[in-house]
C-alpha cells in the first residue's frame, strides 16, 4: 500500500447545535459486524466531535473453497476533536487512533484444476 492521505476535519457545527449518529452494518458472506457512534456539538463556541467505530469480519466463504482460513479482520477507530472558536480564529485539538489486524490468506492454486495445493491455510468446509 502506498499513497498520500489528506485528512480534512469535519466543519464545526453552528453555535448552539448538537448532533448524534449511530449506524450499524451486517454482511452474511463473512459475518461482518460494524457499528459507529458519533457525537458532536458547539455550545458557546466550545466545539467537540467524538467518533468510535468497530468492525469485525470473519472468514469469508465461496462456493469453490468453502471458508477461507485467515481471511478475517478486525478494525477499530477513535477520533476526537475538542476546541474553541473565537472572533480571532479557532484552536482545535485532534486525537486519532486507528487499529487494523488483517488476516493474510496464503496458498497456491493448481494451474490445471484451480484447487488449492496446500490444504493447511484453508478449511474446505462446503456451505
């Protein structure tokens, strides 16, 4: 993986506003479960934004191989912003934490049959 990441802060809410969001997701192919919580506000020019997200995906499966061992992953993220907005400008403190634990699928396929040659990394459990 390579490239450039540019993070742009979400704009602060208008004075007197608060916002909360909760979201979730489920995917059946790998039992992915994902949820996110977000709370932001601007009270008397004191601004904040807090977001927590958590995602877990189990081993995915396909019709040829069944469950593919070590294809699961876990991901967590926390983003926090605290600050003040004044007529002279603003000052915001941002703290971000990101954690990813990927599984790495290994194995070779037979050129003729397309079957995995090494049974070790894969659980051939037919759905």
